[in-house]
């Protein structure tokens, strides 16, 4: 099995062409090791979302190289034939709002990605319930998303991001709608899950409360990243 | 894989059911419209069936007696009766008018038929549900149940009053008006009956004509006046053939010897369905097309709106790896479910509403089956717009910024 983690080298993204061209990413370098949670912070318009979309294989970078585990997935074009399968099987997503599917109960929200990957329903649900147990929301397994609190919804969303055991999780402002206590709980869960499943997690955030918890932080400004050591404080 | 469409429908079943009920009422109207057309055709066929005729002998070069007026001398039936292959022949008149009963009047087709004729004579009611056939030559009537008349009721046709002595059922004109049968002589009189002033004026004019009122030839004037105040015409002669007789051959014989137009059952059916109700059928056809287009537009709008409400969910589904065909199937299944709900409601509505219509509405299973598939096809087609929109949703929309 390939080693996990993600490495990005010289990633560029240009929108438009000619005089109206905008360089959103101007050569981003970053790497995240398996089991590590890093922060990606920067002001609005700095290129955070573009970087996240490039990593999530929903937009095409203009240049650079991306390596997932020991497989090059992008270098002068995508090297994987099916980006949908790449997103489904090897990249997990956690959004600012949980964006749970409102007409599926908690279990099926989490079980949906493995079902889409072809896992039998019973096995997918078993895997979902294991994760819900790990995230302490097993007791809400039959509830509909509208019946959950904000913190519970976010934990279910994290479970959905983890359920296919992807090597990378991209978390876009996962604590934005939560109060300090719940935000800290979510970061603790992400760290626990990163360690437990050897997952590399990139957390895009503006949240001052959680920034001190990262051991490594990437600052992005004008499409360029700068790495710095974080405080790596506890989660209390 | 779980059914995303089924889960979405169960989650928002109220919205689906109420939308389906609205659509169902529209489909119900469409089914009733089709039933109205079927009812018109069936009325036409009932008219032919109940006349008991194999051939219709009418005035030359007319489409009578139902689609055009036709006039024949009432003694012609005797010569037709003598022709080979003819078992029975009977005069008949048809006149659509308002028949009064007390303070109310009923639109009906007044049929003049031979009084006291043996059972099975063409033109007479083939069966009764109450009472008896009229046996007297005057002032007795047999009415269709749909007129609302009862046995013993006194009804008025022109100046004369008739007693209802029998009731029959499903005896209607091609336009669905119930029939009232009266003796032929009364019907002939009713067709051409003038008011007293008009008769008096007519006599005065005739008497003033020196060519007719000649001195020493008073018999001429009397004869002319008598012919003016009597009617010995009928609209058609209905012919029942002997068993094994070829209708076309007998028709050709009658035409050759009597120079009258003769229609067989098939030809008369063509006239009724192809000519008499053709315009109405086209009108109904136009309504059906409009209703189908409106239904399609409504389904398309509803499914489009429901899909628009799920744009973010669709983006998330695509981001986590859902295939386009899974999303398309979800939308199409919802459209088909909506159509199925709508059709069920429409069918129930049409079934219960049909008897309330003043004209006969005939709901046939073939129309329901065709309607079901048409609704499904319309719903599938209507979902295409929403599917196209859903497939264009960028999974990047699920990621902020």
C-alpha cells in the first residue's frame, strides 16, 4: 500500500487569459504528513479556496505537481483517469456548513460515500456506525440532519469525510459556525482521527481560537504560501 | 445503493402529495375530455344500434337523417319492403326540440315511429325499463330515462299533449340528447305544424290565386288546401335485412330502382364519427394537446424548482463522487413518481366526476393505459430541463469562496 500524505510543488492557477488573466496561485509548495493536521490561513482573496479546489480535484491547476502518497496525481495535467473516483475514494471533504443530505438519516449520510464506491449497504452502514461511535454521535444514528445540533451535524460531516478512509481530508472552515467549546472539540476530533486513520488533514480557517492548536501552519497571501511552526497548544 | 429519489420523496412527502394532487386534477380533466369524446362516439353508435336498422334509406344525395336533413314520401317504404333481402322497413322522423313538462322543458330528440308495430320494428325503442310501447296512433310517448320524465307524466310537444306510457334507457341522439318516441303521424304533424294565423294566411293567399280558385272547379282549391295542411313526408326509412342478405347488394338494388341514397351500418358510422362529430373531436383533441402541454410545463416547473432547492446537496453529492447518472436518475424518478401520484389522483377524480357531467362521459381502460404512459413520458421529458441544470452544477460550489 502506498504511503499516505500529500505533497504540492510549484502549484499555479491562472484564471482567464491575456490582459484579464489573474494568477490566483503563483507557485504553492506544501506538504502534509500522514496523521498530521496543518492549518492554512490567509486573508480573503489570498487563494485559499482556489488551492482547496485544486487539491480537491474540482478545478484544473495551470502548472505544478501534486503527489498523493507516492503517486503523482497532477503534473502538467491530471494523471488519474477518473477525478470523480479520486474525490470519492482518496479525498475527504469537511465544509464550513455541514451540508448533510437533508433527506437521509445520519447513518445513511455517512454511509453514502462507500455505497457510491460500490460497498454493500449493510457493510457501508456498519462502517458508518463505527465512525459515528468513534465521534460520539452513535446515539443520533437514526436522526435526520434537521434534528441535530450544529456540533452534532459537524461531527457527522467529519464522519462522512472519513468513512472511505481517504489519505487526505480537506476541511474548509469547519469551526466557523461553532462556539469556542464546540470548535475546540471539532479540532480535537480531527486530530484524533488523523492519528487513528493516518490521514493528512488540511484545515482552512480564519478562526483565531483554533489557530494556536496547529503545530504547522501555512500562510497564503497573493497566491504564495509560507510555512511556519505553530504553537501546537492543547485543545482545552 | 439506496434510492435517493425515494428517500427525498419520503422526506418531503407532503410537498409531493399536494403537488401530485394538483397535477392529478389536471390529468383528471384530461381523462374526462377523452371520455367526452368517447361518449360522443358511443352515443353515435348507440343511436345506430338502437335504431335496429341494417340500412338507412334517405333522400338522394344527402347525408341524412342524422347529419343532414332528408325528406322522403311516407308511402315509399311499401315498395322497399317488397324488395329482395328486406325483412322489415319502417318510416321514421327525427326532430330535436324542447319538450315541455309542466314548468320545465327538456332538450330531446323527438322520434316518430310506427305505433303498435310488432316488437323489433326498426325505429321503435328496442327495449323498455318500465311501462309499455305506445299502441295508440296518437298522444302516447315513450321517453328515455335521461329526460327525467316518469310514467304517467303529461308532456307537451308543439300544441299536443302526450302521456308517457313507457320508459327506455340509453336512447340518445348523436349529440347526446335523450329521445322521446311518439306515433309517426303525430311526429309528421309536429315537424310541419304551423300556428293558426299562419294557416289562415296561407288559405287566404291560396284562395286569392285565380289559377287555383277557378269558378266551377272548387274541388281543385279543396285539394290544394288539404295538401298544404298535411305532411306525408318522413326523414328516413329504416330497413332490417333478412338473415344472410348482403347489405351492399340490397343497398345497390334500392338505389337502382328507387333512386334513393342508401347507407349501410358502416357507412352511417363513418358519417356520424367522421363528419357529424369530427369538429367536436378536433376541438377536444386541441384541448387534450393544450392540457398535455400545460401538464408538461407544470411538471417541468415543479421538478425544476425542487431541483433548484437541492443545488447545494447536488454539488456535495458530486463532490463526494456521485455519478451524473445517479443524480439524473434521482430527478427522473421523482418526476415519474409525481406523474404516478398525479395519474392515480386524476383517474380517481375522473371516475367519480364522470357521472356528474350532463353529457355521457365514457372512460375506457385503453384511454387510461394510454394516458398513464403519456403522463410518464411527459414527466420524463419534463425532467430533462432539471436534469440538464443539475448536471451543470459545479461540485466546486460545495466549497466556499
